[in-house]
C-alpha cells in the first residue's frame, strides 16, 4: 500500500510516499500503526505525549477523512486504497 505524506511529514520521513505491505483486513488504525513502525520519528507529529492522536492531523482514505468513515479508524482498507496523511496546515 502506498501512503502519501504531506508538508512537514515528508521532511520527517525523507520522502513523500511510503510503500508498506498491508495484510488483508487491515484497519485504518492498523495501517497507521504500520507507518509508525516504519517511521517512528512520525509519532510526535501524530500523537501527543499521552498517546492520543492529534485531532488536527488528517488521514484521508480515498479522499474521505478517516474520522468520518462508517467505522472511523476501525474501517478496513485494501491495498489499492489511496491514503494521504496531512499535518496541521496554517496560513492566512
């Protein structure tokens, strides 16, 4: 599965796309855990010191924010799904 990273997350990992083998029946949370196992330096950018995912980090599956999927982060995803992870973005 290809996972696209944006903005500062690209700098942390060193490239814009991570390609990981994701077993069948993997959930969004399982994919996120696999990304963090691959690139542990991402953890402080995605989770606070108590292990709570920052609400301003958005993970999109096929263009939909994971938190709004039918089963949220428990939604099963497949190897051909498009995954995009965005850090908080500011500007004006």
